[in-house]
């Protein structure tokens, strides 16, 4: 199972590549060392919040986009855990919408 550091790093790398940026270019624009960015992308270290914010701004994505890595797991148990976690945070209106969406998908 991948650790959160590896998942975050892989997601940053995925977004960077989708923007057709090299590690060198991105690190230069963010103001960090290319080796540091490399360590982040392979899961060797977590970026600081400031670095994460600069990465998001430079890559033109929202911070939350770095943490959307449900698509990399095929484990149903993990998917259910993620759904349950999201539902615990949902408002009553969001829960009603979630039920409608899930019913439409499952049926």
C-alpha cells in the first residue's frame, strides 16, 4: 500500500507532467531546489504548506487537487473508507444529493 507521502508526490508529478513542465522549470518557478521537488515527487519528504501553496498556484490548481488520488486505488475497502469519511463531513443537503447520486450509479 502506498503511503500518503508517495501518493501526494505522485499526484504532484502527475499534475506537473500534465502541464508539460520539467522538475527544473517547476522548481525554478516555485523557488525551491529541483532536488527537493524530486524528493517530494518520490515520497521522500512532505512539502511545507507554503511550498504546497506555491505549487498549486504555479500549476494553476486548487490545493485539494493534490489530495485527489482515489483513482489510483482499486481496493474496494479503501474506496468505502474514503466515501464514509466524506459522508461524515457532509451537510444534510450534501447527504441528500449523495444519496441521489449513489442510487443513480448503483441502479
